[in-house]
């Protein structure tokens, strides 16, 4: 078999001597093996084939970066001298923060306290605006605000708390004498139909006792009032017409004597019964308007006030000032009435009894009618008096 080259390619340099057909079979087998090894190696370097339509989740393709990175807020609290303050209450508020599992944004609050070195720290704080409130005993409260960036460690500069100012609650009350004086000024404006004096009645349920000065002031105001002069003149005129106290005679001289006697009775009765004795016995000469309760209770109250009065101690007691004052003024009047018209003690006691009855009638009229006719009466609801009192 001449003409057969014993060399095959440059790879297999020493192949054994084979028939030509066998050598072609061997070459073919080696080629298939080489191709198979190349395919296997390529297959191992490729990902396994998909078995169905699938998509790789976005979270698996790249790390999540939608949630902002939280940060922290810290700092130190000191006083105005630079000394650290421990146990300061810190409240961190963040509006519009969405809590885990929540669907709406709310204001999130967290609380902490400074340690012994005055230091505080809030970790895991969501980025965004925040408000920090500081409170400590003996110091004025403080509020701070700011904005925390994503991933920021916000170290606040030293926070200085000011010492709370010393505040003292003072209840200012006027002295009773001043209150009584203000009440009397109101009473001196009380006039029936805006004309006739109605000074000796109080519509104020909190009326305080009158001082001695105010008792004499009210009496003086009454006796010098122009309307009082006019009323006395009317009384003297009626006496002149009826020829009462005939010893005075008629004419201008008789009228003047009657006027003087009537005015003397008025002045003496007012000062003794409404100023001197009330000051000495510590009693209030005014009528205390009731204004509430049944018609019967108010009527009995008004009648009783002709013989009882309120003391300066606020308690009810016999009205010695009024009764003794009438007797005293009646006895004094005997000094200037005509001799033939003096009936001694009998007339004095009769006049005192008449005065008590007239006082009862006057109180009833005062209780039920006169307030509506007094423009400057206090416009207020008067509470019922103590049931134990008349």
C-alpha cells in the first residue's frame, strides 16, 4: 500500500497503520467527540432553560431604595450657667409620619429623658420635619423645630433652658370698708320714680356692714336732701290745715313752728335711729330686700323687719336702734311742742307704736312695689335668704 502517508494532521503525529476506511471512521468519531465536549462545556456555562413563562421580581434584580433611610437626633441640655440638667422630659413629635401597618399619616410622638450628663438621643428617626418639646421642674418650657434629612445624625448644639420666673398668685380683694362705701354710693342714687329718696334699702345680696362713718353719712345725705325738705313742708301744711298742735297758732308764724317741729322730729329720728344707735349697738339701719320665695314668706319677712334687723355681724337681732330711737325722738320732741299738746310718756309710747306699725307697712310696700319704681336698683337675681333667718 504504497502512497499512504503515515502522518494524520498535525495533532496525531503517530497513528498506527490502518486501512483507509478505518482511518476515516476514526477521524469521524474523534470529530463527534470534540463537538460533544464543546457543547457540554457551553451548556454548563449557560443558565438552565426556563420551563415556562416566568419573570424575575424587581426586588431580586436590584436592592430596594424606595424607603428613606432613618437618622437620629441627639444633644445636651444645660442651664444658663452651662451646668447640665438631668431628667429633662423630651417629646419628639413628627407630623405626617406613617406608622408600620397604617394607611394614613399621623403625628408620631416619642418621649425620652436626659441622663445624668444632660444627654439625650432619639434613634431610628424618620426623615422630615420634627418638633422637640423640653420640660423640667424649675425651668421654663422650651420648644424647638427642625428638619431631619435621610440618614442624617443630627447633633443639636447645647440646648439652654431658662429658669422659670417666680410667680405668685395674688388674690386682690378690697377692704370691706371700701366695698361698703361703693355700695352706699349706689344706694344714694336710688330714688322712687327718680325723685323721692330710697336710700335705706339695699338690693345687693352681698351687702357688707356699714361703718360708723357711712351710717352718719347716709343719715346726713337723707336729712339735707331737697326732697326731704319738700316732704316736711307738706307735713307741716297738713298740720296747719288741721290745726294740729294748736298752740303754734296759724299764719306764717304757726306754719314755721310746725315746719320746724316736723323737721326736728325728722332729723332727730334719723340720726338717733339710723346713725347713733346703729353705730353704738352695731346694727344695720337698712332694709335688706328679699325678693324671692312665696308671697306669704316675703310678707312676713317685711313685717318682721320693723322689729328686727341685721347686725354688723350678719346675724338677725331685735331692732333696738329703731325702737329706742323712736322713743328717744318722741321724748325729745316734748321739749319743743306746745305745752298744751304734750301728753308725757303716754304720747311718746303711742307715737313709738305708730312708728313701728308704719315701718311694717313701709317694708311691705318696699318688698313688693318700690323696687320696680326705683331706676337705680341693682338689676340682679337676689338669692333666697337662709331658711333659719326671717
